[in-house]
């Protein structure tokens, strides 16, 4: 199983220096990928977890990481596609793919924060159908089609984008979403499926099997099954309802054992996302302390 790392994009450790040093450090330590995520607005009066309080733009951060790394894959989980046109995101993604030498994985979601829909002028109507057409537009632009596109939601005049992505026919597209329609959509039209931060990883075997079965039914090969690993290093944390230890919590040996278990139960890739650690990804933490904790965990779990 491939092991990645959440890049320093949230809270106290999200600095230019850490992007450069920890990004290149993750590459030296043998991690396979670096991951960013998107948060556009912190609404007044809406309780938000510390990780969402201060977040760098995901594509800009990936462009920065491309300049300080050479091998490690660069990924986002996720950009919420209702908030940006496929024309613009296709250009951004192609650019990151070009400057990184073909290392981008593009994760997409449908959004969940109402205030972000309002602020971006987006709609929640027919998000599933929009997603499938959105992917069609992305791939047409990356493949170099010159003819016009007339869809139910998007209109692209005749023309082309250049330069094309290095990866052909384009960067792999990963879809998020834990609902049955979202998982079905990923199985039919995406290159992989990525979990959310709230996913109960104890159910990954069933989820992975379901998606692979749906992909096979659609005449497609095995998909990438990617877990955002919300690491809780230190004292084990337990589920308040069952008393069971939460996966990826505890000491490094326990976390490594959990990672191995996930790999044995259908997960093809996992990235340890330290942004979700309140002692790392909160803007209220002293930056030096946040960075030291992140480095300790990053080195302790290095593949």
C-alpha cells in the first residue's frame, strides 16, 4: 500500500518554509504523495473545527511543492467543483501537472458548507449530474478537443487549452463522498475514491469491496481506494459509543498496525494527514511547537 502525507496547509505549521522543508523531507523519507485540501470561507457564527480556520489554497500550494520536490506525487483531496468552473480548474490542473512533470492527482468533491455555495454563486441542485458533466468537460479540455461543447450545465465555445497536461489523457481524477450515489459515481466515472476526514475506517473493507464491485459491474478495472488518515498520535482515543480504540490512534506501532490492516482490507493508498491534529493544524498553536510535533510524527511513521 502506498503511504502519503498531508502537506502543511492548515493552521500554525502552514508556512512557506514548512512547505519547502517538510515537502522535500517527505520525499526523502520515502512518502509517495503530498496532499492538500480546500476551505474557502470561515463563516461568522458557524462552528468550525480548528483545521478549517486557516487554510492555504490547494492548487497554489501544490505549485509551490512542485518546485521543491522531484518524485513525490502531488494531490488534493478535495476541491469542491461547484465553486470553480471546469474551464478554470482544467487550466489550473494542467499547469500543476506541467510544472510538476506529471505528478498531479486531482480529487474532487461536491461541497457541504452552505455559506461557500452562497459566496461562490454555486447551487446545490443536481450536484450529481453536474459532477459527471464537469468531468467530461475537464477531460475534453485536457485531450485537446477543439469543437464546442453544449451540455446541460456547461457551455464551452470552440477552442482549446494549451499546454496540455503531461499525464495523458490527463491527471487521474479522484472523487470523494460517502453516500451511495457518490460511491456509485466514483465507480463509474472516476479513477479512484477518497474518504472524508469523518470516515469510520473500521468500515473500509465493506466500502472498498462495494466500490470495486460497482466498478466491475460497469466494466472497469480496479479503482484506487484512498484513505485520509486522521492520525491521533499519543494516547489511544476510543469511540464513545463502543469503547473501541479509534484506528490510527495511539503509539506509532499501533498506527502502523492499523495501516497494515487497512491495506489488507482493500485500501490501496493512505495519507497521514496531520492537519487534523489540533496540536498541529490549529492556528492557535505556537508555530514552532506545531512543526516539531508534525516532524516527530512524520519521521516516526515514515514508510
